[in-house]
C-alpha cells in the first residue's frame, strides 16, 4: 500500500489500487466491503470530487477526502486535427509535470495512445519524447487516468488502448502490468486484453517476463532496422540488447502466448529504407507469426530525418510481402497537430 501514497499530498491515490486492494483498505478504515465496489465504479466514471459519490455516506466521503486523493489529471491544453479529428491532450500531473495522450477515431470506435513515463531514457534518435531524458515513471493510476480523463471529456467509451505515448512501457514494467489488470477488470472499465497494444523498443528481459504471464495483449516491437550496426545508430538500446537476442525473445513470446507480434519499422530516407534493408528485414522475420507496420518518419525538430517518397515506401512494402511477410503502411493521423508517431513530448512545450 505504501507504493500508492502520493508523495506530494501524502495521500493514497485510489486509482493506483486494484479492486481487491481497495476492498482491503475500505475494511481497514472500518467500512463495509461492498462500499469498495461502489467507489471503484465512481473512479472509473471519472469523478473529480468525492462529493460526486452520491450513494456513499457523507461521513465516508469526508474520510476518503482526508486520507485519499482521486489523483485527477488536468487537461491543460487540447488540440483537434482539422484533417481527421484526432485529439492531442496535454495533461498536467499533480506534481506539475506534463504528459501527452492522443485520441483517434476509427470505424470500430475510439483508440487512445497513452504515456507510461514522464520523459524517456531510451534515446531513440527519431523521437521527440526522449529529448529531455526520463524524469520519472507514471503510477498505474496516472496511466489509467489518461483514459478516464479523455473518456469523460468526449462523453463516449474508448474501446482500444495503445501504449505508444511518452516513455518506454517496459522501463515501468510493474506499473504497466498493474494498469493492464486494472483496465481489464470487468467491474470497472472492462477493456479486453486483445484491445490493448503495448510497444517496447526491445527490453529483452521484460519480453520474457511478459511471455510467462501469458497475457493476450498485442506486443509491438519498435525494430526500425534489420542489422545491429544500423539499429545501434538510431536506437541506443540495441547496444545492450542486440537484434539476435531480441528476435529470440520474440520467438519465445510467440511460443508461450500464441499471439502475433507487430514489428514497427520507421522508414527514414537514406538510413534504413533501401531495397537491401527490406530484403534483410524479410529474412530476419522469416517464419515468425508477425506483421510489419511501416511508419514513414514524422518531422521532429533537430533530428534531420525525413521520409522518402510514397513510391519508395510502397516499394519497400512490396519487397517484404514478396518474401511472405505481412506488411502495411501506417495511416498518419494528427500530423497537423504534431500528434503522430514520434512527435509527443512531456515538457509542457504546448503551453506556449
């Protein structure tokens, strides 16, 4: 329980608790167990004040207010794309730090791209999120509160989650797993694991750990190169976990879970988008239960990277498919509001 105490307020963030932990806490303060179920539902509905819990006694609301917090995030700024309606949210945490979340609408419903950390320590050369390094991990409550806050803002249910926002999810592994279990709880938000995608740049030890949990989420691997030399130039993590180790871990994950892996490959003109790169990528992934998501690199100040032509991107995709690897080019969404892949930040820059 001590891990759930907000160091700023010295109060328990109720959204950090599992339903079982909430039941234990409610009993510990002399209340009946069933109250926890009522409180849990209110949390998932996105209330911003304890007094909104209308079926809870005033004395219990006062007790919760004294010792607990709802951990609410504040929508500091919101941008809506004129191209496709994508929404980019700048969210303020209770300690004054900022994160970003992106809401996208598809024919099957709403998907939200959420953050797992304030900043990122991975140092990928094409990504804005890592520019100022990692400040801290988000708690499981802060992760789930992105979904709750945005869902309350739009007044509609969000059915799909992608953890591809600011931060490396597997560098905050325990809180991410706790978040998945909480958001999957049918008594709360009830989002199925198969509607959750978690992306990692390749922390191999955590891939093995996740595989042994046999979750049914979709694992997305940020690969972006097919050989160690090229990958290490743009992704420092490759110096610790080389491609061979990464692919071995992915094969283990597939064997354990039976789930298809998505390999993300950002196409950077003159760096990793040659025909030989496509052939090497296809050879690397041969025989794997996988899909390749090709992402034309998005503009990030200071990187000097740019995407190739539509023709070169299509040629890359067709080469991969000739070798029997399923591949698509990711649809770019929210590019006019810098909400596309690799463009999110965590330093409050959008306030200006």
